[in-house]
C-alpha cells in the first residue's frame, strides 16, 4: 500500500528575480480519517499525512499541518517568492512517521 | 394495538439513536475553540477571502482557496492561517505557517465536508493581530465515509 504513495510537483523551472511563483503539489495518499468502517463494521484506524514542510535553499517557506478533514490525495497550491536560483524541497510525514520527500530546482535568470 | 404501539415506540427509539449518533459532530463553538487554542486573542473581520463553491455535490473533495491580504514583507506578514469546519466529526481542517519567503499568503486545498456547514478561517499576523472570515458551503453528499 505504502508503495502507491507518490508525491507529485508542479514547479516552474525558470523564474525572474523576485517573481512570485505558483507551486502545486499532490501526494497520493488515502488519508484514512479514522471515522470509516470496513466491511466487518470495524473502524479503520486513522492514517493521514499530517505535515508538509516546504523549504527553499533550506529556508522555510511553508509548513502545513493537516487534519483528517483534508481530502484524500492531499493537493496543495501556494506561492514562493524567488530571489535566487535554488531548490524547493518538500517533506511529507504521515501518522506512522513515514516520510516522503521531493525536490525541484528553480533557475533564476 | 399494543403491539403496534410498541413497534412504533421501538421505531422512535431507533430513530433517536440514529440522531444521537449523527450529533457527534463538531459545533461552531468547537471550531472556534480549536482555533482559539492556537491563536490567542479576538479576531476581527476582514483581510481574508475564502473561495469555495456555494453548493458542493461531493463532500469528499471540496476545492477551497484562502487568500489573506498582506504585503508579506519582513515587517508585515501572515504568520499562520488556521482553517476549521464546524460540521465535521472534528473541527480542524489545516494550519499553514507562512514566512516572508511565501510572497503571497494564499493556499488552495481540497477538504472533506460531512454536511452543509461553515468553513472558518483565522489569520494570525506577525504582530499578533487576528483576522477572520467564514463561508457556508452546502453539501449534497457528505464526505466522511459515514
């Protein structure tokens, strides 16, 4: 199951200095709420991606704390102001402390 | 006669049971408390715009865009954005912490909504002032697996 979990990014590769860049991310994850019952009527334990941390060249840009009310395959779009070329790094962590990372480079002309 | 009354009573009891179970959802107070536990102070209206469909046919993934009006400079920026929903089993939806590097305090996400309810957002500025906005979304099919 955990093998199906794959982060996806949409980040522009080029930007102008000081440009406001829109970033879109999605991680395929069931986001089990802990409210749902399986076929035997037992509650399916909660298992959600609870945090997403985004850094640019190691400096924090955005920290997201997610609750079960966030839809399955959590999608998030936000902005980054880029002043210099660098790497945007994403780290997702779930309730089992399992984490996934993804990176994308932005070249500033 | 007695038998029929009994069945009716049983039926009412069963119905009441269902209603009680259904009531185990967050209330507007809980949504406020969930935010207040993290954002200390009294929020004032304004600065936030919440974009969401007026009617969501599928509560499993309702698109939501929250924008906070701020210059996002080192002097003045949005430190945190708290989003809650007052009719879900749990009031919390998400918390976003921004930095001036964000450039613009806007996030788009998809939320699960169990029923028609209000989405509440509170923004905390770097100087501690709080702003709030809310928006009702009507939900046709709930999205919490009930």
